C-alpha cells in the first residue's frame, strides 16, 4: 500500500495529511472557478414624476339630528288621548296629546265670572267718580269725599286688570292641556300611557327628531386642520368655489349619495386629545341617515395640486424613520430617506426626499441587499392615484 510505502520510507504521518488537504483545496478551487458568476436580482421600479392629486382624509363621525326635542307637559293632569302613531312623521303644531281639561276649564269659568263682577264694580266706581266731580264743584261734598271716590275708582280699575291677567293665565293653562309638536320630524315611542298622571316639566312624554337635514359630528386631528388651513389659504383669496367636498361612507362600506358641507368649527383644540370638534350637515330627504349612526367622513380637496406619490408597498421603516430603496446611476440599490404627507388611496404623498426622474423599487425588495447591483424593469403607474 501507498501509506505503507511512505511510512516505510520515513515520511511522517502529519506531512502526509497536509499533502492530502492541499490537494483537496486545489481541486475544490478549480471546480468553483468553473461556476458562472451570480446574476443581479430582478426587480420592478417606477420613475418618479409629480402627479395631480386631490388630498383627502377619513375620520370617524356620528350622526345627530338637527333638532332633538323632548316633549313635556306644562300642566299636570291625567293623560286622556294620544293623537299619533309611534315612529311616524309629524308636522309642526300637530296635536300629539290631550290632558284632562276639566279643572282648567272650571278655573277659566270662575275667573270669567269674577272678571264680570270686577267690571261691574268698576262701572259703579266710574259713575260715582263722575257725580263726585260735579258735586265737589258745587260744594255739596268735601274734597276728602272726592278723594275717596277717586280711590275707589282706581281700585276698581286695578281689580279689573288683575282679573284679566288671572283669566289669561287660566286660559293659557287650559290651552296647555293640548300638547302640540314644536317642530316637524319623526316622533319616537310614547313614554306615558292613557290615564297616567302627568307632572309638568318633569315627565317626558315623547321625543321628536328632525332628520332632514342631518348633522354629522367628528373630531379632526390638529395636524389635519393645520394642513387644510395652510393649503387652502391661497385658494380662498382667488377662488369663490367650494374648496373641499364632504362625503360619507356608511357602515356597509357604501358611499352616501349626497354631499355635505362643514358648517361649524369649534373655537379651541381639545388639550387632552389634540383634536378639534367639527360638524358637517347633509341633506337627508330619504331619511336614510338616522341619529346615532357611526359613519366615516371623507373630506377631499376639490382643487388638485401637483405632488410626488409612491405606492405604500414601496415605503419601508426602521428606527431612523421611513425610507425607500432607489436605483442610483451605478445601478446599485441604495436607501433614500423620505418624509411622507397625506395618504392618497393606495399611495403616500412624498413631501421630501425624492426628485423627478429617480427610480424607486416597488417589487422584489425581499430579494436584494443594499449596495448590490440590480436588474430593474420600469413599469408604468396610473397618472392619478386611486382615492
């Protein structure tokens, strides 16, 4: 055997092992040198250019009626009748409830009789006063007696005035036994049954809400409010058209077919949440919107502006912030830090970090390493991002 010969000729075992390792290394090196070089990873990229966009923001809102009235009685008494069906639409001044008018009618009758008596006493006092003026000139009665007649006349007039006021109050109370709708709207469930004893200003009999138009209240982020004010300041000076459109996305993801408008901004930012109370008003002729619904408020700018946008999938993030991978002039993949702005559909607006003509990798990011060459295929994107 070879080993035996080598050993017998005086070769150390260690030298023989080293010779075998060198031979194996040379053989492996020759084999690897014959392998082809690795190809750059294939990726897809887009060329950056400004596009017209309509910035929008989506906020959670809740519907509220423009009028929300609790119906209460102004007088006490037993509930006699109800003149509506629960849940129906009622017109303003429509009769809703009647309270037993008996005691109030009796009071009106009593005060009418009392007023008639006071009027009769006043007429007598007037006659005596007129006679007294003639007698005092003739010296038949003294001035003190004339003063007494004058006092009685004034007291009779005051009594008539007081009786008239009391009668008016009684007639008002009688009219309050008929409870009418203060506004037009949809009436809810009756809280009282026929025969119940009603207490004035305490017991709620029913509730009426006005459904057309409908309010939507929501909280706008302080940052969004500032962005909107800054972007629209110049437009407001030269444009009288509506600067934003307000739409609703309903719970079933459908878009409400009527546009609204913002009609109220609160006068301060909530310190706890950093948000501003905002209210929009929407037409609601079909009564599709009802109070208490959660909706998504979509506020979109009507006037387009030019901006750089990139797909959301191209944006990466690490501890230093957001970045994209671009292809430099040497066809190498490099990191580019960016500052993003509004979300436009499935894309982000890029405020800082990218310039026209740069190539941003949007597919194949998982296959490459930063700094290595890439083989890019440019693809076209929509000229206007989907909203």
